[in-house]
């Protein structure tokens, strides 16, 4: 156990010294494995992991979902989603901020990336909210918080990575994220209402759209609904009826989603040869980065397992007489603290190999734990001092201070904490839909 704790501390130090998380985990894992076994054993283990990862058919789900998200981003669907949300909510006080949250949720459902959602929606929603005199704190906060939904609402790349790391059903993880994702949208709407109740000038009401305008706006999002229905419906067998008979594995669903996003972008005329080359290049770069991190995480996980940390933790918990829920509360607290200094993917990959065996050994459901981890990760995206979504937004908007964004986003991470407590107290909110699979 001592060797594992030293290794964990070494990874933290290397990451804080700006070494990429993939290399930090891989280096520490390889050296630790070599100390526990032998130099030849460590080299063999790393080589086998690299070969197995590159040849694993199941991992093709990662680049396909990444490609789908990038193609959706190129097709300009985000603007139509915002227009629909604005048509129904824009006339309320704080309505444009509410519309931004709802549009972020819709865009996240087919994009799967929090950073891409925040960056894209900032270009669409920020000019509109400034046009109607919204406070920069509320405008930027609604975009930063709404962007966090990208890692929870399916299809989610981070849920895919969690599923691959822990060998948990990706299909069950996806459907388990639906209810918490909808809860996230509703709670963020309450945060907007709270903000404008305290300061009505922060979000003045906009013009009301009549029903003819709302129906016209809805016509612009048929492609989003069709693509989401194809991917999710095929994944869960909802389309397995005559004459369709469509039922997909996660990899097949990702392939259909990528193909559908390509056709939508092509039909909209937004996919020139240069744009397609850019999308494919970014997909390859992102996939290579994710695979490097996955390999590093697996190397580190092998070291942690052979050093006996999971068994030692479980034995320590048993000897101290701690209840499973006390242990879970401690794990969540550790995630909250780590989220203040680590970005989401690094935190997930660094901790899941350590905590997952302990959590499942205590009898907790791996699907439920995965959603809890992702919700805590969402919170870390908007909390100081890191708050990656906040810094992404600062980079896109430019003329709003980081302090202003953090002040505006405070009510949003407060309601996120409330949502987390509900999911911890009532696991059925997560496990109700997966129980039907």
C-alpha cells in the first residue's frame, strides 16, 4: 500500500509540474510495476497494453463519437437550438439565460463535450444576451454551467471512457445519465430564477414569440431530433420494429451517429473539403490524446492493483468500522477537493482505478458510481480556482473578467451540490431507467 500512495503522490507532483497526465501516470505506473515485478515484466506489460488498445474494436466508439460531435458543431445546429429555446423562454425575466441552458442541454445531447458546448454556445448566445442588456455575470455563467451538461447527457465521451476503464456497460451508463441530465437543466433554470429575483436588471425580459414563430423555429431542429432518436433509439432497441429493425451496439450507434452528422452537415452546405479535413484532423488529434491518456491510466491501474492498494483500502475501511455510506461521503469529498485543482478527465483517470474496486467491494452499483463521478466532475468544471469551462469562456469572450464569471456561476454550482446530494440519497434516480435494460 505504501508504494501505491507514493506513486499516487508522484503523479500529483508531476501533473502540478505541468507534465501531461498520460505521461505522468504511464511513467509512475511503469516504474512502480518494475519495482514490484521486474524491468522485463514492466516493459512487457506496457507493450501489451499499447498493442491491445490499438487493436480493440470496442475502443472505436471513442473516435466515432468525437467525429459525430465535431461534425454537429460544424453544421451550425447550435444556432437553431438556441432559437427554439429562445422562442419558448425568451419572454421571461432571465429567459435568454434559461434558453441558453436548455440549448446547451440539447447541443450536449449530440455533441458529448462540455468544452465544445461552452465554446460553441458562447458565440451564439452571448451577443443576444448583451443585445437585451443582460449582466455579463449571468450571461457567461449560464453558458459555462450549461456547457457542463455535455459530459452527462448521452452520448458522452467521458461516460464512454469510464465504461472502458471499469468494464461497465456503456449503454447502461448512457441511459442512466438521462434523468440526472434533465435534473441538471431544471436546477440550472432555478439558479437563473434565483439570480434575477435578487437582481431583476441582470436578466430583463425579451419580446414574446407567437405560436407561429415557435412552430417555425421548431422546424429548424428536426435534424437534431432525428439524429438523437437514431443513436439513442437504436442503442436501446426502441427502433427494433417492422420495417426498421434497428438495434445497435454502442460502437454501431456511434458509427450511425457519425454518418448521420456527416449527412446533416453535407445537406446544410457547411462541409467544404477544407472543413472536412479540419474535422478529420481534429478527430485524429483528440482520439490520439484520449488513447494516450487511457493507456497511461491502465498502466497506472496495473501498478496500483499489483501493489495491493484496493485490497488495503478495503481492509482499512473494514478495520475502522466505517459504514459504506461514510466511505462514499469521503470519496465524494476527495473528488470535490481534487476538482478545484485538476481538470475533469485527469481527475477521473487518476482516481477511478483506485476508488472503483473499493466502491464495488462495498456493494455500490458501478453504473450509479459512474454517474456520481461525472456529476462531481461537472461541478469541478465551474468551481474556482480551475473551473475549466470558465477559462474556456474567458478565452472566447475575452472582455469579461474571470472573477465576474466565477461570481455569476456561484448559484449554479450550489444547485449542482443539491443535485449531487439528491442522487446520493436516492440512487433510484440514476438506476430506474437502466433497470429496464
